């Protein structure tokens, strides 16, 4: 992911902001006795993840899904795959594996949530539901030039979205979060419709770390800078996730991106190990022979 890329990440203040005041209220209202955490990469493509797959790996998804418990399915953004493709992906992955597919660009970038986008929504959902129980939260990511002047489109889209399919939304135009009245209205819309408010942690757009949860799930898109600060930033996220768990959050979905994706599995493995130690979890650590099927990252 190139979004938010900067030339000199060492000059960026990566300190995580304090939670938005209403985040505590949301978690208190939706306090859960169960907790699930999903950590993974954005894609399993071998070209992007050189060095991750053992030599001779023929089925990349089969291997990936036995190292991680989820995938942020960015491939779904570029075209609507046929139902048969989702059925194949379902069959290749373990029982506890989850897919978090991105909504196709016809909806977000071409039709930009206009009423005619509904045809693409219907086609998309009729295909993606074939992931069955392995379908995690779907997510909508709008272009950075999609501004609050089209707020009515967001309202219409969310109100028509089927409630039985979890949805998360990422809005990138600065005015969504920097104009208080608009932000307040947006957060309320998300809360009322049980929509996850995506948090994007990237160097060049610190305004997108709003730390405002709108339901009992956190959907985090973490973009490393291929810099040594990537690891200390993840340490801060371990602290924040631990705090949210104490407040009763139900689920964390954390996806690691990089400007150069080759390091994404390494960062993901680092985060998993840290959370295992901090929260006494036993998540599979990619490359760890005691918790993974095969291969090594280290």
C-alpha cells in the first residue's frame, strides 16, 4: 500500500493518539464477554511476498492460510469474482480462517455510492456469501477525493446495506474527521447501523488515526514505512489492544501493509508474538515450528 507514504518516516511523530472520548462509551455499551483477534496481511500474492513462501510452494493460499488466521482480501477490489472462486478459496482454508474482502471499485471509485452502484453491490454480495462462515467483515474504502458534500450517498448506502453482513468503512478525505460537526454525524450514523469505523495508521495521514470506535470491533489497517519505527509502532498497538480488551471489545481485525510488502509477514509475526506474550494467547506465529505447519520466516 502506497497510501500515506513519506520520504523521511524518521521525522514523523508516530505516537498513537488517546482514544476519542466516545470510544470508552461505545465499549461500555457493547461490552462483550468474548474476544477474537485476527491478524494478517493484505494479500497472499507470491510476487509481493518474496521470501515468505518456501521454495517450491505451489498453492500460496493453502500455505498462507496455515500461517495466518485471516487475509484482508484486496483482490476483491479489482473485479467481482464468480461464486465458484469464493467456493474454491473456502475449500482451501482451515475451519477458523477468515476472509475480510474489500468492496469492488465499481461501487466505491467508479459509481461512488450513487444509486446505480446497488447493482454492483448485489452482484458482489451474491458472490462473496459463498465464503459462508469464513466471511469476516467486508470493508468499503473510498477515494481520498470523496468528500462530505456527498454525505447523503453514504447515508443511503449504509441504510440499504444488509444488516446480517458486517461492514467496515474507511473514508479518506480530511474533512470527514477534521470538521467536528461532520465527524459527529458520521460516527452516529455508524453507531446506529453497527458499522466499524476503520482506523488507518499510515505515516503521511496521521488524521486517519481518529481512535473512534463505533461498535465493539476494531478494524485496523496498519501501513509500515519499511523503517525501524515499524516495530515500535506495533508495540504501541499492543498496549492499546490490551486496554481495549480490558474494556470489553469483542474483536480486533488487524491487517499489516507495507510500502514494500515483502516485510509484511515479518511485522505480522512480530505483532502476534507480542500479543501472545501480553495477553497469554496462543495464536499461530508464522514461521514458528511450534505453532505453524511449515516453513520459516526467520
